């Protein structure tokens, strides 16, 4: 009698079990090799194969949990989110030292699965690589031209404050929740620099943009989305990241409509906003490529 026939499990189950064992052994082997090749990393809690330190982290209040770990491992330490190595910096001094004295090593952006799906490495907030560096330089230079960090920004703030006071006065001394209106006022100051004008607080497009930002801040930091970023193959079991992706697509549609509107009327001699400067810069680069 053969060995296989003496077992109660079907042949397919035996092969599957053997395959799982081989994969597990290979994963552990690769994990050990990776650990031995990065001995220069800061200290941190010992991770497990495949899941890293996920079994010890409180994803609901990850910020507080990471601060507690600093009491054990210091203000600079290493944790593993799955197989992803993450160096954690705690406190002003550690962050300043990293960004000022080691700017080159900390210049790259993190690759988050939920945003890679939509941004694909482009943009300012979730971009990375050389494309992000170029966009960052252009954005900082352009926004400074429109008053960011200068006294001219004060005029925009004073203008928006006037609209804000009118809203406060409309309640005639009655109590109200000022969270939304204060967020709207701050957003409008940015819009005045990026788009060249502000929105009415009841404008439908503006309300949609505020909703998208609020929801993505909520769902983007949720434990479910963090799990998806670390283990993308679990996406079919989770839901929060799908809402984030849906919102980003809606956001892109709005921005595309705004972009097309400005592109049709942009004037190189009268640049009033970031988006107009971006369109002009884009046209200049396209013209260079055609030569």
C-alpha cells in the first residue's frame, strides 16, 4: 500500500498542505535574511514573520500606542507593519533632526496602497520619487508668489474673516456648532490662493469638497484602511478603503472640470492663482517637447 493511499486526506489536500508549509518556510527564511541585512536600523519590538508587529499594535489609537513604545525603545525606533519596515520618530527634536540633518534620507514619500490605486505616485500629497520633488518645488515657489508666508496672505485672511463674522451674526446670539463654518473659512483661504477666488459657504461644489476631505480623513485613518495598506490582498473583506477611493475619484472629476474651465481662459500676463500657473507651466513644457 502506498503512503498516499494510507492517509485519510485526499491527494489535493495533501499537496495543498505541503505547498503551504513550503511557502511558510520560504517566508520565514526571507524574513530572517532581511532582518540580518538591516542590523543598522534603530531598535524596536521583535516582529513575527508575515505580520510583523501587527499583533501588538492598537490600530484604533495607533498614535498613542507608538508614543508608549517610545518609553521603552527611545524616540527613534523600528516597527514592522506586516513586512514593511517603519522607522518611528517621536517628539519635536527627533523629527527636526531627521528633516534638517538627514533631509536626503527622509525625502521620499511613503507608498500607501489606497493612494497608489488612485494617484499612482503622482501629485503633491501622495506622490513620490522625482515627480513629487518637482511638483513640490513648483508648488512652494508658486504659492510663495501668491503670498504664502508673506503679509499679502493677511489680506485674504481679513477678507474671509469678514464673511465669517457675518455668519456668526446671523445666529443672533444663539448657540451653534462652529466646527463646519471654521473649517470652511480655512478652506476658503486656501481656495483663494489655489483657484483665485473663494466659495460661498452654501455652494454645492464647495460643500462636496469639504465632505470628501472630512470623510477621507476619517476613513483613511481607520483600522480597516490601515490593514488594507499593509495587506492589500484583504481588500475584498474590508470596506473603508473603497469609500476613500470612491471619494478621490469624485474629487478628481471636480478638479478636472475646474482645470478645463481655467485652461480655456488662462492669460499668461495675468496669473491670479496656482492652477493658472500650473496650466501655463504645463503648456511651456509641452511646447518644449514638441520642438
